[in-house]
C-alpha cells in the first residue's frame, strides 16, 4: 500500500523508537505503521524527472492496490499532489496514520525548491543524484544499510508489484513490529546490528531472486549511512517544516540543524572526520542544502550562472550556492561552532569536478580506446588497461592513472589531481583538446582551485580568504567560457553533434 507522507514526525517516532504522539489511537496507528514487512521510499526530482513524477501521481491508486498489505511505499521531495488529494479515499491509509490538515503542530514539510531538497537527500544518504529515480528498500527503517533499486516510469509498477508479491508470500516477520523492537531505546548499537545481521533478508534465497528480478541496471547497490534511515530522513525533512512552523526563527533552525548533525554522530561538519572523503563531502553538501532552506531571504541570489549544457546536478549545486552565499556568514555564525567556508566551497568544487571529469577526462578516455558515447560516464568491462602516466617532465616520479576504474559497479573518475597532471602533460606535448582556449592559464587556474577545494575534505577549516580566492578562480571559469568549452567536448563525446562536425580522436 502507499502512504502520502507529508510530515516528518512519523519518521521521527520510528527513529527514536518510541511513541512521541498523544493518545491511544495515535499509538495504535504508529504500531500499524511498524507492522509492514518491507518499506520502499521512492526518491526522485520532481523538477528534472517530470515524466516519472507524473506517472507516480497518476498510478498511485493502482500501486496502492497492487502492492498489497505487507509492503508500504512512500514518496519524498515532494509527494505528488494526487496522493494527498485522495487521502480520504484510502481506508487502509487512515488505519496506518491519520495525516491532519497542513499546519498541524508545524510538522508538515514542503520544499521551496524540490530539486534542492532532492539533492540534499541524496547527499545525506550517500546516493548519487545521477542514479535517480530510485527505490530505497528496507525491512527496517532504523537500519543504516538499505537497498538502492534503480527505477523508471516504465518499470515502477512492475517493480513495486513484485516487491509486494514477495512480501505477501514470505514468512519473515515484520522487523519493526511491537511497541519497541529492542528492550530499551538505548540498547547497544552493536547488539542491534547483530540482531539485524542475523535476520538479514539476504539469508532468504527468494529475496535474492527478487533483487535480480527488479534490477534494471548493472546491479542493485547497497546504501550505507552513519545513522538509521528514518533518523537521517526525519532530520532532513524537519528543516523543511521550519518556515511553516516558525518562519525561520534562528533558535528553531539551530535546534533542527543540531538534530541533523546528531544523526551523523557529528557535532560539526568537520569534527571527527572519517577517512571516507566522499562521505565528508556529502555531509557538507547536505548541510549547505539545509542552509538553503532555512535562509531568511529566499530571494537572495549570489548571481553565478552556468552554461546551459552543464549537468543537472551542477545547476542545482549552483542554485543552492546562490541561495546560501549571501547570508552564509550570519547563518554559520549562529548555527555552527566555527566560521568555516567548507560547505560553500565544496558546492563550487563538485561543480568543477563533475564538468571537468565528463569533458576533459572523458576526452582522454576516448583517446585511450574507450568507445563514446557507449561508455560515457560508464565503466567498460574489458581486460584492456586504460592507464596513462604523466610525462616525467611534468612529474619526476609519475604514477599511472587508471581511467577505467570501477567502484560499486560504476565508473569512478581518477583523482582530480591525477587527471590534472595527465592533462598538463598533454598540453605540454600539444595534444590537448582544442576546445579549451589558453590551456596554460586554464591549467594554472585548475591547480589553484584544486588546492583550495582539497581543504574541504580535511580537518583544516576553509577561511574566508581561501573562499574569496576560490571565488575569483571560479568566476574565471564562468567569465572566460571554460564551462562552455568543456560542454563542447562533452557534446562530441555524448554523440550530440552531427557526425560530420566530429573530428577523429587520434592522440596515441
């Protein structure tokens, strides 16, 4: 069945493993919510996945029937209005949880910008935005691990139906059933993890068959976060209710932001950093997404504009940056321990990385023999080594750079520093892509920007001076059409240009 969730409080009750509501009727509905065998959270961007969003709204009643009574699916960012308008129709839905009219106790959340909300959720959950739309599948919303199932408008109905059918036949008990699944709310996490591992659905061959059945990509992946799924989701979604509840009053914002950081077991974005740099960067990006929502002046805009052919994620990051940057000093002074410009700088850094990797780095991949557009932003399953080393004139002791590395079943870009040295060697040998004008100056700017951007992934704080220096360099990329030039390379590699306009790649 489906649930038109528009309140974060339900997820908060599950995350805290206790009844935070009042009255026996709410307690019973909360227990009903905890009685499903599996939960599916549908995550997509309503703005950039409009066809999928329309399909989701149109087919809700059908999906509600097909998925049965043992599987519950929900939507985030934002629930289609068709779901909410039909709330009086769903008898079973009211049995699970009676959502009051908007405005009740301030628990309703709503996005000012669904794309920023979606990107914030993906970063908080360590999911790639470019993989959306996805179904997050779990048998217990308190778990830190969950299955990430790629979906589409054409496959959603079949996938959810198969999950519902599996749930109707499996003998596995509902993992969250009962008033409390553990004897006390502070039950040792390691004991909880042992309990979950012992009862893992992967021990059921029928579940493994299901995962293969609903896989429409190169393999479903496992999501891993530092706190429970409901904990992270309620922390993020609670910030979206701030303006409806308290008009962005600073003490309310601080309270919600603290709850979000607590969910990460992290008192500030850079305290006790983990060795996983991607996780640190995602925390910072999630944080700046939350700041974009609680900013008091929604009309403020820093003014950066990317070339139209840049990636969707790049445009959302710049939009987020533009909303936060004008009031960042005030926001961070009230909400964070130290004045640190890492969240803003990582926004710009990830934009440049993504555009550089999908243009210059892919140009190198194509010249190494990786077919484009077949393997654009994809790992090529091959015994060939797609490796290149910088020139010794550039690096005294060069290390080989792998341009076809795989991680979690997907292509993983080389380090930006490694790619930079390869590009510098090509420029030195006059073999670099001709679209990038004044390549030597471009290289100097890339190097300066990379050094500043790398500070965001380490313990050291990014000072205002460092941030201002990074702004100067980023403005160069915009003002001197470097993003446009990188997009010209990207268009060739994606096969978006007429074949007669595409020059043969022949470096080596």
